[in-house]
C-alpha cells in the first residue's frame, strides 16, 4: 500500500469471498474489515478466511471490534450499550477483543480498532480509572503481537480523548480518525480535532455528516462532500500532519446507492490527493 491509497470499510458477513470481490470490482485494493463472525476467529474458519483474503488481493489495513448487543439508535442508547464502557458486558467484550487481536495477527494486520464507548470526562471519576486500566490490559495484549489498538473517534471531544490516551500511556494506543463522527455526536469540529490528535492517527474514515438537530439524537451521515466535514480541508490536513495510511471510505447505508456513493467518493478523493 502507498500513502493515501484509497480503500473502503467493508463487512465480511456470511460470504467473505463475495464481500471482498465487491471491493475489487469497484477498483479498490485496501479495506478496513468489520468484525468477523465468530466462526472465522479461530480454527479452520480462520484458516479459510485467511486464504480467501489472500486470494482476493485486498489488503486489510484494520480489523474492527464490534460486540453483540451494541446499538446506535440515539446517544443514550450508545452510552448504555456500546464498547467497553458498560460494566455488565465488559469482561466478555475484553475477551472478544483479544480474540479479534489474535485473528488480526493471523492475517498479518497491525491495527485493531473499536468504539470503546463514551469515555468519562472527569479523570478523577473511578469509572475513568477503570477504563484506563482496561485499555492498558488490551494494549499490552496487542503489544505482545506487535500490534496497535486504535480508538475510533466521535463519542467524546478530542481533548478528552487526548487526555485518555496520555493516561493509558501505552505507545501502541492509536487513533482511527472518523471526521464525520465528531459531527454526528456533536463532539467537536473535525479539522481542529485532527490537528490535536494527529500524531496518534494511523487510520481514517473518509465519511461526511451533519450535526444533530435534536437533543440526544445523532446527526445525519451524508455522501462524501455533501456534509459539514470539509473533505478538502480534511485531506489537506492529513497531508500536513504527515499521515501515511489509507483513505478508507465509509458509507453506512446498503444496496446500490451505497455503491454509487462510494464510487463518487473515490472520484472526489482522487481529485484531492
């Protein structure tokens, strides 16, 4: 992969061969992979998926962790269900995260990423300290595999995320930067956030959106270039901070319109690179 090569966020689902074929069919050769189904995380399923990826010619740049029971209906639901913040599911999800880290190692992927949930804003909060310790454990596990663990942006301000990274204090804790999420959650201005977090950014989502118009609601995802991120400034800022990773397009709809929007995003990004 060359710096700023284009890629796409893709799920694997029940037919990974078909999912990866679609990536190549639109002319892309890199992808961030959504959470693999459990049957692909170990044993013969892992070996099968490893071969499918190799045969596809698609370079997987990041593997994402997602968890059963997560929901993104609105902000209170995200707070209650998403990531490693909810205590009732934390132990099980840490175990799943480690399994995904090991899976990513088996397919030679360095970066594993996740939404960990809303980080408490007050560092003196006991819940904050607990979360710091959880991330220390996960980062140590990934470091033993020579991998990074990446925090997806959006649910907290860049300042809160930066303080959290410093408090975890692990060199392999990085950022997968999604500019649209800063808008969708109303957590800050994306370009300023990218400048603040730039030294930690090892992956990005090229996604666009608009801010919420109602309290406790998420904003609206938009086709790239039609939201309020300012994709031209986003790409220019990535160049300025020396970002060398892929430009991974994410469009969170399905069907033929998703494909059309991804192809339009490819053309826009090529013009900005």
